[in-house]
C-alpha cells in the first residue's frame, strides 16, 4: 500500500471519550499525546487535517437535559466543554511542534479564534491543523452534525469518524446481537435503508446528500489514522457508489 495519503484534505471527528483512555471521565494525558502524535504525523505527511472533538468525557447536552437542565442550556454547556477539549488538543499538538488553530463557533476571543470559513481554509493551506470547537454554535445539533457541516464547508474529501468502542459499522448492534458482523463497505443509501447507525441522523443526511465519503474506525489504536489516510482497509467505508471512493 502506498505511503502517500489518498486524500489531500480530511476532517477527523473525535469523540470526547477518545481522550479519556481508561479514566471514568476527563482527559488522559497519555491518550491525548498519542492522538496528537497521530494528527501531527498526518499533517507532516501532507494531509490537510481539521478536527472536531466531542465532549462526552466532560458533559453531554442530552444527559444534562435528562437531569432537568433546559435542553438548549445543556447543549450550550456541552459546546463549552468541546472548547476545553479543543484547547487541550491544541496544547498537546504545540508540545509536539505541530502548528494548530482553534476556531470556535461561539466567540471567545481571549482563548481562540472565531470560526470564519475562509480563515479556516487559509490555515489548512498553510499546513496548520484546524480544530473546530463549540459545535455548530446552535443547540439541538450534535458534534457529529458539526463535523459533517464543517467538512463540507472546507471541502474535505472524507470524514473520518473515530470511535472509542467499535471497529466500524456492524450489521446489528454488537452489544445485543452476538451474530453482528463488521461491514467493510456500504453505501449511504444502503446504510439508511438498513437502519444502521453510522452517526447522528442529521449528520448522515448531510453526508449522503452531498456525496461525502465516511470512514468509521476504532481510535483505541491511534495509529489507525495513518492507516486510513494511506488507503488501507480499516473499519467501515461509506460512499455514494458501491465499492467506490465517492
């Protein structure tokens, strides 16, 4: 397999749990550094890489709403948690001499730049890792949706969905069905018709309507990022056409 990246520009969606390691909550410094190393490796290899980080390791809007907090308020709290994760990732990248910028959908100029599409693209063109924080800036939208939206806005060629627990998309829920098998390739349409949960439904609809390929893989082995970027078979690939890249 070629050592050259198969995509020039990608967006990596990290769940907040991907930064926890074996902790119950928060950020595991060892796991954070490992993730930063792989992102830095990808950037050094010539891939323009943007990142969206979730906040499940700190606070979930849906969970907060279930505990009696107004849903919109809870979602805003979750957005602020993504800024914390984004700043931590930027700090880890800085310690590895990888240049990066955090762009937030909620203005907080003391700690990061405001999200401006043209600025984000310019940072990518200069070889900087761009970290999109605060989701879409609106409640009732997940960070999956933010990842799909930002990927389309910056012209990413693929959306990489890094999961903490699963190796990709399965034929059924592996937690309840022991016969569930990993699917290596599936089309957007087939995944929708079979009711397979690749990501949040709003995010998936955005990807399907715009023909954006998705690769779902396990982040427990951070080096999977480089394998995916080389075009190696990792996890599940979701495309518009059968056996195609687009």
